[in-house]
C-alpha cells in the first residue's frame, strides 16, 4: 500500500452498536488525526496522536475513543453509536505535529447510524 | 475558540480568475493551509503560508496577512477540473488544524 488507507469505505450501523473505523499509513508519519466532516460545518478534529503511544482530544471527542499502539495504525472506536455520529470520517497523517507539515488524508469512511 | 470564515459558494467562467477569501480569529497561529477537495474525495494539500506575502505555485497563489487575520487563494486560468471545494485551515498554538466550512467553486464553460 502507498499512503493512507481507511476501512470500511462505508457502513450503515444500528444505534447502540459498537464500531471501529480503521486507519493505516505506510509513510512512517509520527502524527495522525481523525476528523469528521458534516455539511456546512467543515472538518472537525475528533482525536489526534502526535506519536505512537500518545493520544489527545480534539474539538469533538465525546462518544469516540482512539488508540495508537504503533506508528502505522490509528483506529477510531464508537462505543455506542448514535444518529448524530452519522458523518464522513477522515483519517490523516503528517510527518510531525509542527508547522509546515502538511496533512495527508485517507479516502474517508461514510458512516450512517440509524 | 476558533473562527474561520470563507464564502460558501463562488461561480466563475473557464479561463477566468477567482479569489477565495478567508478571515480568521484563532487561539494562536502557526500557519495557514489551503486544501482542495473534489466531491466525494479526500482533501489534498494546495499551499501553506506562515509569513506575510504571496506564495505562487503554478496557477494557484496564496496570500497571507497576519496582522489582518486574512488570507486568499487565487486560482488563475480556471479549468473545469478546478470545480471543487477549497478549505482554509489555520494551525493553532498546539499545532492543531481548524478548518473553515469550505468554499465550493463551480467553473462554467
């Protein structure tokens, strides 16, 4: 693989179910991010990780959790999905969490919670 | 908090020039990014400005004025493939990106 991948591409989920969105990068980037994108609101940061083993909360972290066991993987878990979590989710990575380092985005996961 | 404003939509003719403005009020500043996002796709990097002035990259240029909290993205010689959303994003003191809602540009023949 080259770049950053996400799985699944799309998912329809019943409310109350647990769901993990997967994200993998092969660029050996230190920093990784999860965003959600909703119409009219733009991209909003959910959680981030500046380096393997560390994570932090973004603007809209409630209802989501992440882990960063290694450099390549950064899964996002919805413990008990609710309809307001219907969104397009983008994973991104950058070489470092510092100025000038562009973020590379995965193709996104379209999640619908019914 | 972060406040990043950009117009919702713009329309222009093929071959023309369009300027997308972005104003921001954020907790700290470590640079401003512009991303392009085609419908149904991921955002892709266009430009980064951290110092005042104009950065030119082919048909695209980006300008920054830190004192005014203002940036613009200039798209010249518009092509149909430039129809997309353009996202303004500010890197804050903690090196986190805050995005504007995006400007949808439609290029007409």
